[in-house]
C-alpha cells in the first residue's frame, strides 16, 4: 500500500524558527515612523508590542531558538502531518504528485496558533495583563483567545463586522476561551467612530479592525497589541510549518517543484514557503513559489510597491509593501482572512525580486476547488485555504497538459467546519465573483506618498 501520511515524532520537531531575512541579498526597506517618515526606532514600538517580539521583528539572525515553554505547548498538536493527496491526484488524472501540510489539526483548527502561543508567551514574560487584537474570519482571534487563556492574559478582539455576522460560531469559540469580542468598526474607539460617521453601514475590514485594536492598546500602558499576520515576527513563528514539512518531504523521498500558500498578509504562506525558499537563496535550487490571493483583493497581482500604513486610519508604522492602499474596501467574500489591503514587507521584497509569484483566484473557483478536495481527501477546507487548493489544481492540470511530472506542496492552513454557511451559499448558487476595476485601484494608490524612492 502506498504511504499517504508522513508524521514526525515530538523529538523531531524543530527547536528553532527560521529568519529568511538573514539569507536575503536585498533586505526589506525599513519601517517608517508615521509622524516623521524616518526609519523607525525599535523603542517607538514598545508601547504597542512586547520587547521580545520587537527584538524578533528587527533580528538579522538566521535561526532563533523556540523557548522551551512554547515548544511544550506546540506539542499539544505539533508536529502536524504531511499528506500525499492521492485522491485529488486521481480525480485530476494528473502526473503531478500533490502533498499538503495539514495545519487544520490544531485545537483552534488553523495555523494561527503557531504565532499566538509565542506572542502570548512573550507578553506574559513581560508581565502584560491584557492584549488587544483584530481578526478577520476569526482564525487568529480564536487562536489568540486560546493562547491568552493558557497564560492568564485578558484579551479584547475587534472582529471585522462582515465576518462577525457571517461566522457567529467563531465568536462563540473566542467567548468560550474567555475573550471579549466586538464587531468592527465599533463605537469603542475614535477610529471606529470616525469610520462609522463616514459610512454607518461599513462592513469593516482588517485595516479598520487593526486601527481600533492599536488605538486601544496605545491608550493603556498595561495593554499590548498582537498581530496575526504581516509582521516579521509573526512570519518567523510560522516557519515551523515549512521546517517540519522539509523533514517530512525527506521521509517521502521527495522535494517540491512548486510550493503554494493562500495569501492575506503572509503568515501561512511564509510559514510553508520560506524554509523551502532557503534552498533557492542558499543553493540556487529552482523552485516555483506561489502566493494565492483573492481576485477581489489582489494586492500582489495588481497593487503597487510603496510605503503604506498597515491599518486604515494611519496609526501603525509605514511599511514597504505591495498594496491597494490602506483605504481600500474589499468585497464581502467569505475568505475573511484574506481581505487585507497590503502584503508583509518580507514577502513584498521577495515578489519584487522575483523569488515569489502571485496568482489571483475568483471566489467561485475557490469553492469549486474546496469541494473537490473535500470529496477526494475528506477534509472540508477553510475558504482561505481553498485559494491554495485552487492554484495547486491549476498546477496539476498544467502538468497534465504538458505531460510532465512535478511535485506540488501546498499548505492546508485550516478547516472549514465553522464556515459551512458559506458552503451552503455556494451550493445554493448564492455566491458570486468580485473584481476590482483598474480605475478603483489607480485612484486608491494615487493617494499614497512616494516614500520608497528615498531608500
């Protein structure tokens, strides 16, 4: 019988995170102070982030030790399995081999716990009693809720309003682990009230929710903020995914030609891709790395590379990124975790340097792919993860058309068992594709200051 699943033991779990910045010839441009527009002083971040996380954010070290307490908590669900998708291969009649890393087996159902645990840990070590955060579809909010409960930290979550309404059981999960959850934009912050004054029916966005969470943290010296994607330290924590997958591909006697992850801000994509991309940067190994993003929020495929705020109101540092503009209002797709206007600085630089490519996928294609995957592999994927599956299917069908063998690896970032209402709408024919006009993008990005040219 063919081996389908490749599982590491606890003793084989990585004990270090991988920092790809150490291997990049062209380092990401520095973040800028939003007031002075000059490179940010790390001390400027101390009212917002725990010091241990700030150190990781600016680190140039290649390998960073995972604290023992974090390793022990990872062992609740890690190492996660690598699976050969024989059923999907057969359905596609492709010569390609398809593997997926199954991050849906975590207690919260997604990869987000990989960063939530260390972020809660570093805040606890600093004596922080309360954290604020944002969440889109709810995967990050649920993960941080569980992690904060493990460390006895209070948590306030601003959940994007459209997902708050679409996914009530995500809110229930967060409440179960003791978090306070409010729909964003809210009336609790100046940022939220400003947005509601301009648009009382705003369905929200990750950018708006970030503004509210950052504002609340900045006003309370005993509170810190935690982000679930985009920033360097978040991406660092997620590399445990690819580091495990690297060992598991060795067990399978294989190495990917193509690595794929869905893309919102970059956390799960970077987690699966960066450890493999290391072989390209170190050895010149040929590898196609694809970020799969929604056609309705196409920052990598249609955005511009420029400095922009990570939030809507303009409270965060300015980051060098591919962006649609921080005022961009994405369509109300069900992949709420991908409804973000910008890409992380590291990924943006790698796209700029042609180490990473991006493909955008319309909503209906993603649900078609997710349904096929569920019917062949038995796992119902999260709407976000279906973007990676859709691009993996595209690659497998290309291999069939070209008559070539290739090995494809994608990250199954989470399951969709809390997202069944979206599948119901798909089966009922109530979902639709969304596109963004060139005029809308051009108008939005025209408002950005041209700061990247200074560096």
